[in-house]
């Protein structure tokens, strides 16, 4: 902005001060100046973009999938257009208008007592009993989520039709926090108990039984039950936070879960790595250049998406209900799942070693607006800045000691010494940053890709900087089945059976399928790798081997790779633009 002001004032000065005989020279100067200004304006349009504003609810795209040309064709149609409020007025949220009547203390679901389970069940009975046209009904609650993940509404103020998407960016955590806030108030209002609190599915707890589907949600015939879940994942099956190998050894699975938590929450120390990157008016996941591609945070991409996949029913085309965003919040377990995600945001902010971590402070983040229905079926406009402190919203989470297990998890390296030379000897090639290498297709037959990547060794490392691996411009032409990218360092031969409990495991991007007509996805993916390299003893190396292993449903082993490749073939194409290691 300052450059532009400077350019303008010098232009005005030129106009006012030009002596006549030098008019032609000045005219040329003006033309050059104007051209420069235009170039500047065009190149800085990303920087000067605006926060997301509330969309026009009267213009709903059905968010259906027409599936033209898909193999096999998707037959699903989701109409998640939201009911327009009878009063055309939209309320502005303020803490005065929504005073917390009692503190909402959210507790782990697996510790709930029978009387609380009965109350919880009653709340969802009442919510399910409301007519579909009621904004407080479970149907509309589910549609709110569907609408803002499936492109039912276009961004206000964007050029052309840009679908509004609350996943894959910094919108993810605050949007879901607000969603839970109003959902909890609606349930409390239906019960006549304004202090009613959601429970959280403590899936990160690997010792006290939190790491299975809470039994209260698995009681057939209750309002908390959903028939569309993976029948193999009812309690006491243990969750898999990353769809890893098929290990049946519980201690391996538990350690993989702890490592998934450690890599998703602890080593992701910046707001961008943990919570995701910028999403402003004009940001478009379906049609982005690499530079402006959005970026989901590690908690979203990793463990959060992992639980969606684990819970959904693989017999359904898109792993409904939990396995796809269009239907996920039809399942009451969704809200307990997200209460845990929301809790982890607080753990990440305040409870990790090294002192409090910082949320984004970008004005475009803070000024972002969302729309929800409150307990009186009013439409309310909220801002991200009002959601950053759970205490102000009257929400707190009961602290659990089991967090310490993943906070202090210390993954051991299974390799010693660099694998670069053996990788070179077996023909692994070097992949660099955009745009030098163009587009790299992930080979859907071998399901894996190993590459040698240069480190920024020798560059001055900014203090407190993280070393970050960037998969630039990851692109999926469609998202018709579940897919997961599991990333390792220093393990050139890593494959679908490689355990993810070691220091060589960098992280996972679990990509949930979508029924949206806007399901083309272009996104950057980032993983903190400095901690991994230190644990393996590769701090001084100038190159490392990165291996990306693709997984799809079902959990495949080496022996049924063909099946997995078939599932993946539905994706048509998965590619990325480059690999880069940077200090951030
Ligand atoms: Cu909006 Cu768990 O997703």
C-alpha cells in the first residue's frame, strides 16, 4: 500500500510541477508511472484481498453432483440449501446478546455417566424431532456443514463465482468452534437446560479407552446412533488416526496414534502449520495458482480427517455419514469429534511446552464473518475475532492427563545415516521447487514416490524458524474416494505397510471424498520436518529423501495394492508442482 501511495503522490507531483516545454517528456513519464501502478495493483491483489464476508443465502447452488463423465458415476445428490429466516434481519453477535448463562464444561464422552448419557440422548431426540424446515433441526444443522463445504454459496464480493469453503484453510478451526457453540445452545434450549454441555470424543487418549468410538454413540435404537458407520469400527475397535499399515499389534497402533498426535499438534508450532493458511475473498480451492493455493492445518489434514474416514461406512459410495463432509454432521458423533478438535486448539495454544503459541493475527482472519442459526432460529452473523477465546464464549474443557502421553511422545528413528546415496544408486531423482519441474504425477500404479529434496542449509535461518517440507500445488481432479498421502523422510522404500510410529514419519494428509460439483482440489501441504531430521541425526545433511505413500480405501496391504490402485483410478489424476524445504 505504501508503494502505491508513493507512486500516486509522485504522479500528482509530476502533473502539478511540470513546466510546459517538458510536457512530452513528462507525458511519457506519466504513462510509465500509470503502467507501473497497474502492474503493482495486479500483482498485489492477493495481498490486498479482503476478509470473507457472509454470503447471500438467497442465492444457493444446490451443491449437487451431476457426475457427468465420472466412472463410476456418482449418484448422490445433496440439497443443502439453507432455510431463509422469516425475519429478513440478520442479528450481529455480541457477548451482551449471548451471555453465557452457565459455564459449558465439556467432558470426555467415554467417562459420561448413565444419567448424562440419557440427557444427551434426549437432547438429540428433540433435535431429530423438529421439522426439516426448522433451522434448529438436525437436518438443517447437517446442511449448514454441507453448504459450506460443498460450495452451496458463493463468496460475497469475489470476482465471478467462487465457492465458499470452510475446510483446507485458517477458516477451519473458528468456523467449527462457532458451529459447536450454536449447536450446544440449541440442544440446551430444547432440553430447557441452558448449561447443557457437549461431550468430547477423546480419541487421542490411548490409555483410558478414549481411543474407540464412545459406547454411548453405538447403542442401536437411540438418537445418538447412526447406522452409516463402519461396522468394523464399533467399540472396542481402536481408532487409527492415520490410515496406516494393517498392524493388529495394539502397541504398534497406539504408538502410531501417539506419533500422529505428536506430528499433527506438537511439532506444528506456527499458526499456519497447525491451523492452516490464509483464505480471503477470492481464494479458490478449485482453481488456484500454486502461489495462492490454500493450505489446511496439520490438525485438520491429519488426525481430524483421519477420524472422519475411520468412522464413515466404507460400503457407502462416499463413506457416509462421517466420511464425507456433505453428510458428516448428520451423525451426532460429529459434534463430539469436533469438540475434541476444538479442545486440541486450546491445548495447542496454552498447554504445550515452550509457552503459549500464537493464533493468526492477520486482520483478514480476525474480520472473517460467518452465519449460523441460534437457539431461537435467528440468523446470526459472527466474527472470527470473537471466537479466539473459549472462556469468553463460556466454554471450557475438562483437562485430561492422557494428553501428556502424546505431548511427550518421543518417536525413535529406525534409520541411522543418510539414505540419499542408496536412493541415488537405485535411481531416485531430485525434485525441486516450482516451477522448475513442472507438474509431477503421482504414479497410481505403484502408489508411491520417492524423491531427493534439497535443504536450505547455508541460508540464514531466522530465529525460531521451523524447517518445513512443502508439497506445492497438490491437485486432485476429483475427490470421489478416500485418499491419504503418508509422508516419510529417509525411508526411500517406504510403502503401505511401513509403520508410522517412528521419527521417519512426517505426517499424513487425509483427503476426505466430496460430492460437490466443486470437488476439484488444489492445495499446498506443509509438514514440519526439523524435529524428524534432528531425531534421525540428519541436521547437517544438505539433501534428504522424501517418500510419499498413497493410500486409499480399504486399508490396503502390499498384497491388495491392485484394489487400492483401482479405487484410486477413480481420482483420474493426482499431481503436484514441486517439493521444497524452507525455513518458516
Ligand atoms: Cu467440517 Cu470435521 O469437518
